[in-house]
């Protein structure tokens, strides 16, 4: 995966963490300025959508942590290897079992954009491990930063137990102070030795992580447009409603019964259509990334 811009010579003279912040400024703004983040901040998310995004995050973190374990002794990653403090796979498994039950592995889906993200992580871990730190930094510190805000919003919107069930992903038991830990992480990351060419590759990969999430948003917009087109025929035209009204003078009870069934079918369609669920689920993914990155 490549982007059209490369890091400037000035950028390579800064600490790695500062360089990533500067290099990703533009894509960072694109990721955070989404209407979907605003919707989630207004607590406009259902339990079903939250379940689906938890599944997507599980796929992403499973791939990331598999590649981290593969490269935990690599000199370009070893200094930031903090499995006890940061790894999310086990927490996501707890959440998925809470939401889906003991057979959750057989039920959780994976969207096309999520699969693309997963494939990129595996490629980096196996072919460009020196850039894996870009994925870890943007994901973990983003989630650590925005996690508590998102946790409170989700708990309130979904009326989840105050004891924390279903929200393990947002709970970092191994981190007593998010601020101090982020300082430690940046310090360790800045200690990684790399030549200018490798540093440029890390910065490009950091931008790619944002682009992968922006692509989720683009996929969402496309699905939203398709969803609107598909849902239009479900509504009766005024002429048809007029015709049905005229018929009620001849057969009073039957049309009312049919109309009731039609309304039930329309309601069931809105509640059960996988497309609608995926639209809202993907919006939460973008929101999670944007809120976390903003505070990173």
C-alpha cells in the first residue's frame, strides 16, 4: 500500500512520535471530521450495531497481536512490546461471549473493509516488520486515549451493566495512568534506532493506518447510498395509498388487515436488514478510530 506523499527531510530529524503526529495531520483531520463520530457522541447507536463493531475490532486486534507476537524480539518493535498493558484480544473475546454467547466464534461477521485492514497488518508483520510500530502506536494509544469517553457513551446509550460487562475492550487494567503510560510508550518508541529511509516507511505506514479507516468511512457512504435506494420501493406511493383507501369502501376489514401486515413487514425489514446493521456498525468503527486518534 502506498500514498502519494513522502516524509520531508525536516520530519525525519524529529522524534518518531512527533514525526508521526506531523506526517498524519492531514489524514488525522479527515478521519475525525465525520458525521458518524457526531452521531455516536449523541449516543445514536444500537446494541446490534455495537455487537457488530466489536466483532470487527476482534478481527483487527487478532491480526495485530498475532504479528506483534511474531515480531516481539525485532529491534524495531521490542521496545514497545507491552502485552499485559495493551493487548485487546482477550478483552474482546470477553465482550463477544457476553453479546453473542458461547458460540460467538461461529456467529461474528467480518466486513470487506475490515478484511482489507487485517490483510494489511499481516503483510506488514510478515514482510515489513520494521513498520509494525506504526499500526500499534495509532491503534493502542488511540484506543487508550479515547476509550474512557467511548465507554461512558456506549454504557449510557446501550444501558449496559455498570459492572462493565460488554465493555472490557475499553478497560485497560494494566494501565494505572493513561497519561504516564503514553509518555512511557512514546519515549520507548523514540528510542528505536532506524535510518531515515526506514523512518520514512514508518511514517507512510502510519498514514496508511488512517487511510484504512477512512476507507471504512467511504465504504459506509457507499452502503448508505445503496441502502437508501433499496429502501425507497418499500414505501407506498401516494397514488397507491389513495387507491387502497378507495377500496376500503368495498371491503372494509380485509384491506385494513393487509395494511397492518404491510406495516409489520416494513418494520421487520428495518430491524433485520443486514445492510442497515452494517451501516451503523461501520459508523461506530470510524468513530472509535477518530475519537481515539484525536486524543492521541
